[in-house]
């Protein structure tokens, strides 16, 4: 690993590849990423986030009115 930087809201990992060229990947695609707090707390039990459920409730309310 050469460096890690946040660019446009995404964390990127920069490294030198086998051909000695600088390459990059999203940190989220690697084992270096930290799981989102919701995922860590829910231990895989939650299918929808609270924000998703609130948005769904708003959509349903809009259809019913």
C-alpha cells in the first residue's frame, strides 16, 4: 500500500501493482474497510435501514392520498 485518500466522499487505496504502476481500488472493496455501524450492530439481521423504511412509509402515504 502506498497511501489511502478520501476523494469525492470515497476512501481509495493506492498501491503499486505487479507491473510497477500505481493503481487504486475503493477501500470498501478490501479487507481494510470498517463495516458500517448498522451492519456491525445488526449482525446481518436487518434487511432495511431506518432511512429506507421511512422513505417507504412516505411513498405509501403518497399513494394512499
